[in-house]
């Protein structure tokens, strides 16, 4: 467990302190407190210090200095001088008069006093406005963000706060069902009231809709508790049904014999996998005999030829494919900088800037160069509040060290994104300058997700291969749900799995087949992934209009979907689709019993990787009884060329439909399929298939 010295942003409210408890639970050391307060006014107003701020809670601020002694930590405070100038929700553009810059000034001061501070604790739950601005400031100061409450269910959070021993009272009410009567009452006292209001009016039980604000008087990290001596209930000067509790005086009370500590299991850490969906998927896969088969020759892919660079434009979509350095004599940094210069020139020639890029595929010949490449990559996109989504992996590139492909959208008015940089229990913070998701032009591009434990940003070692593949898919699903919500026009999606071994591909394929609804997609074997992850899931979500039209036979939209999948989901432009117009069938081996089948399908190649995922017809077979007990079987395949080149072997999985009269190819292993072009093997479809059942 990595430990970071942390400064706690506190407002006095329950969220900032409960997140602080989780920081300690996750092994971080709190070294200071920090707070922003209203500007000086000559005398204390009757409005309890409440001011109009999009970012900061200020009601009850007169108590804040007591927290320093209560926690035996220094507290740093600055005045709020700015206003909410930039009010965009998901991104922040620097403005010296914005109240966000008051936070920068505060944290800069803390960092000067504590040079070893590496992280900031913030209690954001659902406020993208607050989170994005804290992350912007911390990024500029080189600080990590710890936001363990992010996207947690509010009902669970409220109960956990109460159970953990956090004692907070209401100091502001601003919702139907709450009034001055409820001021001064504790969360425990009001828990049932909140739940009833939630059922009746959709009330946010943690106050995320501005229903109330709280003040913490005690928590397990305090060595002294706060006691309010005098207070008065007032109405907000702006009118309406807003009531405030103005604290006139308070003092600290010793907690005799108390040692600040967190009891075992309090607060509880959220389960890593969601129930019942992802725990159920893992259970079904663990019990699937196919995942217990050891895959032979579990090796990496072999060298490929240099891909052809291309730039194509279709409407407002610009596809930039396989850009490599014009000078291959340099190191990784020099090659990538050369590539990025080319990207700038390509975009500029079409009147576009870097902010038009929505999705990037970065391929390295050696994953060990990932950290070095990330430095140049980060610098290139540092000015973008919403950088493009990204997939990054290693695959042999012959003479080159780096290959860069991207999709750009000319219409930037449709562009939005999810760019979460803080650690949480929700999903991994990005480990590079990329967004978890970018939406543009009726599509959502989801970055690759690997099986990191989000709160620690380390690989989930206890989950083994199947668990890791399920966790990575859960991350992708959570990101997708956060971006799309209930948008029914964007509920179809294509799934892409990148795996660093054939065993990982086998596991990923079975997991994808265990989802509640059949989702089209592929699992491709590559060399390596960042942080030595075995699997990465990525996706693209097109609008449903295209799918509905395609189902009705609209050829133009069928082509559009096909092109979109080719250009945006897979390693962009490294695919070379070839429709194979002839298959070899009725091949019977002389010494082994084979089952014959024929297939009409599109095959695709990503560099040296060839795969397909279409339905094929199986000739009438007398299947062995042991095969009928399994939904999937491993198939060995031989591809024959049209010339004198020797045949090559591959391996993929067939999943039989009910009745065993058809099957779907989910993944084809490609370690032996290399060094040949599509024309050479144009007629080399499936010549034979050996069904091997799990023992």
C-alpha cells in the first residue's frame, strides 16, 4: 500500500471529513488541513458566513479554526476573493479572477510549507464542477487527488458515515421537507427523515442537490470534539425557504483516554466487484470448464511489416492512421516528438487543432518505453481540458518504436468528456493525459481500462486472470454508465479486448459471452499492456439511429457502422478489411477426425493479427457428447494460401447456439499468423477445424 503525505481540504461538512477517514484507511498520512473562507466584512453577519459560491461551503466557517486543535494538525486558510467566472460543468479554463484560483493560492502556500505533500483529500461525491476544478489546480501543482466518495451511492454513504462515528449536525436547510426545526440535529437523528424524503421527492440523502449542509463536531480522527455553546437560527437574506444556523461560540472538549484510530471494518470499504452482475459473471466464468484449459504456446505475437500511413476524411470525421517517425534513428522520445509534429501538420492543413482529437491509439514496440512516451504525450495534450480517449499497448513494429493513430472530429460543438484524475473506489484515475470517455458526433469513445484497484492504483493480484478481466470490464461499464446515464439513443456498443496472452484472451472471451446481452466485439492478442496488465477493455458507443437503420437494411448506415468499427474501435487504420469471397470446405484429414464447416465472413488484420467475429454455418455434425455439455470449445484452424507458401495454424473459440447448427467466432489467436499479406491468403479461409473439448 503506497502512502502519500496528504493535505485535507475541509469545509466543516461531513463529506470532507469522511473522505479524510478513507484516506487514512487507505494508508495515507494527513499532515495539514486547508480551508477557504468568506472575505472579511468588518463584523460577523447574521447569515452565518453564507456566501454565493459554486465551489465552497462557507456556512459555519467560524468554527473551522477549532479543527486544528481537534486533529492536532496545522490549518491553512485563505479568503475567497474570486467569483464563479467559468461555470462550465466538466472543464475549467484558467481565469485569474475565478474563485478556483483562490484554491490554487491556498494549496501553493501549503506546498511551500510542506514540500513533501503529494496529495489532496477532497469530499466530492457527484459534483463534476467541484472535482474538475480541484483536479485542475492539483495537476498544476503536481499533486494527486484523493476522492474516495466519488460516485458512491448516497444511501450507502449516509449509513457508513453514521456507523463510523462521524457526528455532524445540520447548519443549513434548503429543501422541501426541511426547515429551521431540523437545524442542529445530527445525521443519525435525521437518517429516517432523509430516507422518507428520498422516497417521496427524490431527496438526495447526502445533500448533493443542495438540500442541506452540515458541520462535523466529532469523528474517529479527532483527539478533541467540538461543543457548540451558542447559536441562532436565521433565514437566508435572499429569502426563500433557506434556514441557517449561525454559530456564535464553541469550544473543544477532551476525549479522555481516546487514541485516534479506525476500528476494523469501519468505515467499510466498498466491495471491489458489483453485486450481483459482476460477481455473478466471475462465478459463471470460474465454473466454466473452458477457462480451465491451459492454452499451449502461450507466446507473444511475432514481428509485423511496417503499416501504411494514411489520412482519410468522411464528413466531419478525420481518421489519421499509423503515423510513424520519418527518422527511425532516434530513441522513443525523438520518434514520438517527430510523430506529434506530423499530427499537428495534418490537423493544421485541415484547419483543425489538437482539441479536435477524440480518440488515440498509441502502439509501442516495447512497453518498457511507456513511461518515457507518456512524458511527450502529456506535454502535447497538456493544454486540453478534455484530452482524447486512448488505447495504449505494445506490439512489434519492425524498425519503428512508436505508431500513432487517431480520430478527429471537425465539429467541436458536440464534444464533451469525462476526465477523472482523482483516486476513488469508482474506477481507475487515468494513468496518462487521456479522458476516460469523450463524446462527439453522436459517438462515445471509451478509453481502455485495465484491472487496477481504483483506490490504490495497483493491479488486482488476488483476482487472478478471470477476476482481473471481470474487474477491467466493470471499470469500462461504470465509465460508460456515468457518461451515458439513461440516454436510450446511445445504449448499443462494440467491445474490444486487448490481451497480452492467449490465456487472457480465452478468459476475456468467456467473460464477454457471460454478459446479460450479447455484445458484438473482439479480443485481440497483442504483446504487452501498461503496468503489465493481462487485459484491457475499450469500447465505442455509436448512436442507435445507425443501428436501427442498419437492421432495416439501410446499406449506407451498414457501411457507416462497418467503417466506424474499423476506424475507431480497433487500432485505427492498422486494420485491412478483406472480404473473403471463397472458402475451402469439406476437408477431411487422413489421420484425425475433423468436423467440417464453412464460413462466410469478413476477416480483419491489425498488423500481424487476424480475426473475425461473424456467424458461420456448421455442416451437419454428429457432435461428441462431451461437446454438448459446453457452450464453448477451442478450435484449431489451418489457413492455406493460394501459392506455395506453407499453411499457418491459428486457434480460436466457437460458441455454439442452441441446436448446434451454427456458431459464433469470438476470438482468433494470432501468434502464428504473421508475415503474409491478405492477397496471398485471399482464398485461405478455414480449411479444417478440430474441435477439442476441455478435459
